């Protein structure tokens, strides 16, 4: 189908943080969307476009009905548990939801003859990569169950595309997603956030007495973890680029989504204090299980193949949009 075709896109997990920003981008681009979400971690008010179907992916009848009623051209899959420490403590919860539900989704896609699929993957598939930045060709060696579920799903997609030549997918390996809609319509609304930027800003708001810094003995320049922080609107744009790529006949592929450089925990904390103008309390503590020392993307492939052009590669802008959202959220 041609690049300018407007598609019908079913979005699992579209009421969540990243999914809702992609729904916004798709709607603004003129595509017809339907969101399939159980609202466990998503929010009804975050769905700015299209129809919201409140149901669980493990409910096969509801999933098949959504496919039959909406008749999508493409599916984007965001629905997953994403908290790394929790995955270490309760791995079966992650395998049941992240992998088991994906199998059900792919079954439903096959039955409905949906040929285009965009998958929300993660840099966690790399584990502790030997090089930084890390390219898509690096070995997949996840060090936590969350990352393992994403790797398994990628392998399933690969095998399905080999078995069915008409099925094509793009897997987008996210690095650390942050920021919010500049108009403050949607942002990160997790009840118990684990992401550094959100925890820092909530500490600045007084919702937490201190920000814990997990590990100061990593093999980095200041001893804290280094991450590649990508603005959520740039990430949403990458999904539209992936959809256009598939719509033009692009073959199944995998791409990193990051800026190609990183910031340490200490650097992010200092920037958050500057943006908020609040010298909130921090406490250094031990490492969390499952955290890699450095995760920075080599984004050459996504730029060259999809033509992705990030617009918000600026830590201060990322923090400001996130802070504006936090202030609005109250």
C-alpha cells in the first residue's frame, strides 16, 4: 500500500504512556485507530483519538471480536508489564502477560489476515552489551525476565515472518523513554514509577522524601548507570515511520530507538534540579538486580532505513515537558 494511505490501526496498550503518544500521532496524521487496553496501567483519558476497547489480551474472544469489528490493516503492540525489578521478583507474571498474551495476539492477527505489525521492544534485550553505542547486530543476552520476554517475542515474530511471507513486522528497541506531550495533554501517569526522570520529578514535587540512586560503583565515569534518554514524541514519530516503511513494502526489520548518546544518573539528577529549581534530597544505595551499566543506542540504521529524524534530542527539553506534565497532573 502506498505511503500516503490512511490505515486502520489497532493498538494494544494504547492507553499507556508510550502507546497514548503513538495514538495521538496516528490520529493527528489522519489514521483511524482503535485502542485495546485493560487499563491496568493505562488511563482512559489518555486516549485522544479513536475508539477505546476495554479488555485484556488474554481474553481471546474479546480480541477476536475487536479484530472482526474493527478490521485493522495494521497492529501496533504496546501491552506489556515493563518494570525490571518486578520481573526479577515475579518472572512468571511477565512470561504469562508479555509472552503468553503476544502468542494470543499473533493467533488473532493470523485469523484476521492482518499483514503489518509494529512491536514495542526494548534495549533490555541486549543485557550488558560489550560495546556502546550498541547496534542491532549485537548479541541478545538479556539479564532480566522483562528483557527475556521481549527477546522471545522478537524471535516469535522472526519465525512467523519466515513461515508466512505475507506477514511483515518492525520491532523497535526502545532505550529510555521520557518526556511528555508539549501541550500537557498526556504524560507518564504510573502509580508507582520506576523511571529515573519521573521519580526525580515526583521527589521535587514532594511526593517522595528522597530519590534513591541505585548503585554508584558501576564501571562508568561517575559510577552511576548511563542511559540514552529519548523523548516520547520522537519515539512516536518512529512508529509512524515504521508504519510507512511497512506500507511501502519494507521487509521485516529491527531498529534501535535512541539518540546515540547517554547521561549518567548523576547528570540527570543535576539537570532535574536545574529545571525544577528545587534541590531535592537524594540517597545513594546499592544496585538493583537486572540493571545494566551502560545502554546507549547506535541509531544509524533507523535513520538511514526509516528516515527517522529526531527533533527533541535535548535533556533539558525532555525534563521540562515532563515537569510541565507533572505540575499539571497535580
